[in-house]
C-alpha cells in the first residue's frame, strides 16, 4: 500500500482552485508552485479538445529526490510519503535536478528547497490536503492507492503522454484520464 | 488621498491618470467632496453630478445620499443582461432571469443546450458540478457559440459553432428547418397545440389583438415579406454554422424529445440583438419545451445557472434601506455616457429601471463624476473616450478597495473597507444559490484608515447640511443584525417560508455585547443565532424526491387563463407590439414586432468593406469578451497569485495566427479605431476562424505616449456606440491584429503592484 493523489480528469475544469489553495496553505510567493495546473489541446479545428492536468509531488515509492539527497533532508515519513526536513537542507538542489516532475522548488531567498508535503499536518489531524478540499468538482482525492483504485474502477492509469517517462520511480498517483489525454498530438496552452 | 494637481474647479485636469498623489486626512477629503457637490448643485444643477454605477441596491450609499441632496444623473447599463431587458413584455421573466427548471428536474432532460455560456468560468461554486450530474444522468449536451469553451469541453458537448452576434440568423434558419421538416403524422417536430394555446403571433391565424402590422412570424420565415426564405444556406453565410449542423440542431428541438435550453447572456450582449431572446423563446415554444419535467428554456447566469426556482433559504431583506426617489430624471445609457459628457448632450430614451418616456435630445453639463462600487472605466464600453471625459469635469471621486481604473483617473480616492473588515454583508455575498445562503462575518480589524461607504455618506450628509438619518435611516450594525434575524427558510412541505433563526433574549444581549448595536425581538426558528453566526452559512439539503423541485411555467401551462404571463396577451408573444413600440420609440435602430434579421453594427458583415464580394475591411476580425477566473469582471484584477494562475492571454484561432506569423506566447497588438491593446497570444483550435477572444475585466494600463493598453482592457477596444435598447455590445466589435514589433510583454504577475508611493 502507498499513499498518493487520485485525479479525475473527466471532472476537472482547470479552475486552479487547488493551485491557489496550495499557495495559501504554504504561503508561497509568486514564482513558487507546489501544485500547478497545465492545459493541453489536442486535435484539429473544429474537433479540438482541451484537458487540464493538476500535478504536485508524486510521493514516489522509489524517489530519486530521496536517493540523491546528500543530507537526508528529503526522506520518507512513516506513512510512506516523501517529506522534506528544512533544517537539514543545504540548498544543493540535487533533488530539483533528479525529479522529472519539477516537484521540489528551490527558494533562493531561503537557500533551501521546499515541496508538497501532501499537507501532512492537516492529514495527521484527520482532514484532507488543502488542494483536495478546495476542488469544486471533487476531482482530487488523497489516500491509500489500493483503496482508491477499488473505489474508482479499473480504467485508471499512472501516467499519460504529457508526463515524463518515470515508471522506475514508482510514482504514487492514479489518474482517470480523458480519452484524448492519451493521444500524442497534445500542445500545451495558456488558458 | 488627493491628486497633487487637483484643486477646486479641477486644477490641471489633463494630469488625471498620470499625476502624483498626496495623502490627506478624512476631514480634508470630505470637505473637498462636499464643497465640490455644493458647487455643482448651486452653479449647474443636480444633474451635473453623475454616478456612473448601477443597481442602486448594490450600494445605496450614493443613491440615497445624492437623492436626498436633490438628485443626480443616473447611468443606465444593460450590463450583463444585454438585450434581455424588456423580455417581460413578450412573456419571459424580467431580464430573462430564471425561467428554467431546478437542478433535480434538469436530470430528466435528454438534451441540454448550453446556448452560449461557460458556467465553469462564469458561475463559480458548485454549478458546474451540479450540471455534471445531469450529464451523468444521461443527457446529451449541445453547446452553441463561437468558442468551444471549458464547460462545453467538460460536458463533451456537440459544438454548434455560431459567429458572435449572428445568433438571430442561425436561429431563424432553425425555425425554417423545423417548419419545412415538420409533418404532424410522419415527422412530428412542432408542438402545434402548444403554439396555438400558449403563444400569439406565430402565424396569421393567431395574431395578438394589438398588432399594428399585418405580418406574422411564419410568413416572415418563409420569405413572404422580403423575398428571402430564412434557409440554412442563407444563414450559414452569415453565422458560419455548417448547413448540416443547423438542420441537426433543428431536428434536436423536436417535441418528442425532452429538451432543456439554458442560455447565458453572451449572445444578448451584442449590438442589434433585440430579436435574439424572443427568438430563443419562439423555438422553445415550437418544440413545446416549457412547463414540463425535463423541458425548459431559461437563464443560466451566476447563482441560478442550472438551478432555477425560488430561493429555499434567503437572508433578511429588510436590512436594505428604503430607496429614496431621485428627483433628477436624467438617465444616460452606458455606451452614450462618455459622449454625453464630452458633447454636452444625449438622447434621453425610455429607461430600463424608471420610465418608458422617450424625451429626445437633452443638454447635459456633467461637472462631478462620483464612482462607487463599480469600476466604470474598465467596465463601460469605450475606455479611451471615458478617460477623455474624466479629464473634462471639475471633480472625480472614487470609493475603492484598491487602485483600480476609476481610482487611477480620480481626483480624490477614498479607501473603503472590504467585506472582511466589517460586520456587514456587502451586496454580492447575499446572492449565493437557491438552496444555500452565506452569513459572512468580519475576520480582521479594518486595515489602515479604511471606512465604509455608509460612514462616508453620513459624514458628507452633515457637511451638506442634511440630517444623516434622512439618507441613512438604519445603521450598518442594525442592517447586519436584520440580515441574520430576518432570514427565511422553506418549510418541509415546500409551501411556505418560516424563520431560519431562533433568537432568545440572551442572544440579543450577546449580540449587542459582541457583534454590534442592534434591536431585536425573540423568535423561533431552526438554528440558533449564535450557531448561525459561528457556522457562517445555511444549506437546505436536496434530494430528487423532495418537495423543493421547480418547473418553470408549470402553472401557466396547466391554466394559461388563470396564470397569465407578464405580456399584454398573457401568452408568449412571438409577435409583441409593445416591445417593438418601446424599442422603436428609442430611435437608435428599428425592430419588427417578431424576431427578424437585422444587420449588426460592428458585426460579421461589417468586417467586410464589401460583403457581397467578400472583400475584407480595415478591421477584419470579430472580437468578444468572456468572463475570466482571474477576476470577477473588473473586481480584484490585482491579486498576484491569481495573476500567476491566470495569465489573461488573447485567444486567436490557430490558423489565423499562423497566417500572421504569430506563435503561442508572442506578444500581439490588437487594435481598432477606439484603442490598442497588447496581450500574449494563446493559439487555439477551439475558436472559430476570424474570431478573437479577449477575457474581460483587466484594468487598463495605457501608455501615455503610444496609447497602448498593456493590460488588455476589453473595453479599450469596445465601441462606445449603441443600438436598439442601448445595449452595451461587448461581444460585437471589430479589430485587426499583428505580432507586436516592440518589446514583448512581461507576464502580468511580475508587474509592479498598483500601489501608491506618496509624495
């Protein structure tokens, strides 16, 4: 069992409430995003489609950011999520270079890295991560991936073409994709 | 604060918008304003004071204060609703608001038409989630509009593409097709029983008694009066919809299908769109899509999107102060207001909110512009002309939360407390949804020196020699209490309302000690006053079998004689004499009493210098403005996190952009005879060729030397001209564009904050 996020792309409207709730929870200045929403267009006029993808740390079970951290700042918590100890961080940014998802964010004024901690403090208090509860379409969830898979059916994937090939990291993610999010002709768009 | 070079009488007026600021005390500011108002009243009359905002109730500060002081010139704006104003004359609810069924009934529909509209961006909260339950219940969605937007995409809607402002042509051809294909026996499309029983004016046999013109809708469609049958081939040339899609849409409207047509107001915020609402109604009537489960046709706008019906819970309403009558009857429509200031005259027509008198041209000499509640420079069409008008008058005052456009161009700026700094419901939080009501609380002490609109009004009243109790008979604190205590909730049977809040003597003491000074009486309700204050909202739970469902027009359809509509005949008037008389009396442009095609000012055909030969003109692209999630219309376009999240690009059809050498992210210049803007381009295949989508609400940042608006204010490009009702035609404007040759734009979230560095 591993803990991770579930994203239902068939319900997502790309409103970025998750992104902004995350900034609010973590009090992040402009330029630093622990969660980010990207938009992609596929197909030709007039049959073009749009999809939105909300991503944060994947809390990989074989995380390169943990492996490559020289100080142990990036580490696994008891619940299996990838956590960061700010006190141990020396700002070397090995994790930034090692993560294919751009999850660790270097904050130059602090000379340390920070990233999504899956709102561990809120979860430890029995509630959902801020991004999950902010979603008006209820398309984000966080929990035991085996249970989430049971709950949301079999047609879930752990990667889509817009994402870097990273199966070796064993990202803790479940995605219910839009059918056209599996096409290869995507173009990222500002929306 | 005060503009450095302003002095009584105006000072150096040309420096408005580019002057420096001086910090002054509240007393100084209030004295300046009171003196300015006195000066205007005594020397030029009360109608020299203009308050260019609308909806008096949204901020009755200016309305009651200025009315008590002898009156002011009012700005009339069709605003969000466009040509749906006066819809009650042909039988729809006022402004076409409401009129569809509630969200539970919507799940019974087989076909849902989103006629324009994008609830995912324009009706935030859970509207889109609720509409997704309709999709999951099995309905097929159709989306009609020039851009396959986020909501259409979410619902996998079939895209019926129609150019901006050409909906009348499209729908006339839909009517033609329904008429041509209908056969009561072999192919029943039209509900003739419904037309004959519930409408007038469809054909020669069913004309209303007051008709002055010997013409009817059906014969117009068939081409009897102008020799032009309104065929799909005819319409397609104008609206750009493929002929097969027009035919498909017409068949989908058939009477034996459960069709719910939900319209936004985007197609009505167009020039010459006076026939559109009546035509949408006519087609719904032809299919019999009124007053039955699964069938409906009505508005999809803010809180009632996909969920029409009377409120199940609402806050106390007696906290609204009585509205004083305005002794001045000068009322100017928004697209004509800047010209009125600059030229000193305007056309006083029938109004939206006061009287139907057409008075013709009147002289007007505006000396004071008083902004409250609305950023009229960013929100009213013709921003550049608006700036010119601001630089003409003697005094411009702005009440504002932040340095928005009207504050930038004002002489005296008064900082107003936000919702979060006071114990009071300010306007829009009262409107949530039919089953949910917010009861907001103060969450922080007022920051710096902010004050409320009402405090300012009371202080000005004293300086103007009035008893503050005349304009403001109820204190803010009492209004806040009444907002809670007066709240009503539907009873379980769904038949009547009862008190929401239980109030005890102890509660009233507690309230006075902890919240504010207010009088109240004990009452019995469902939830304690303290508890409601703590929770901050009340929601009525819903289920498909509850007693709270709503089917619009149900009573009318059961008994049209006993439950007549608001029209003169009491039926849906497909021929409506009173509507034509009002519009034609205004003198801007003429309409028929039935829905008919009219060439659209700044519409598709006018993008050609010669439409017959298809030779493009100077401004060959149509531009329209959508609501954007970074801001709420013009409110709060200054939040760095939201600017980072929503970059506010200009959307251009991919092929159009490629032809001009424009790539994603390039800075483009978009211009017409009214202004120039810069934005970064986002190329999309979800937008019709020839169309440009510029999100609304940005705060103009106009460079003085080039005249270029770097922020891309939508109204920098919107023409300050009006047709028909006097509609603010945000969605019918023409432009050209090119890749910008100057320095590319920096992303908005990296721009300096709009804050003042005092001298």
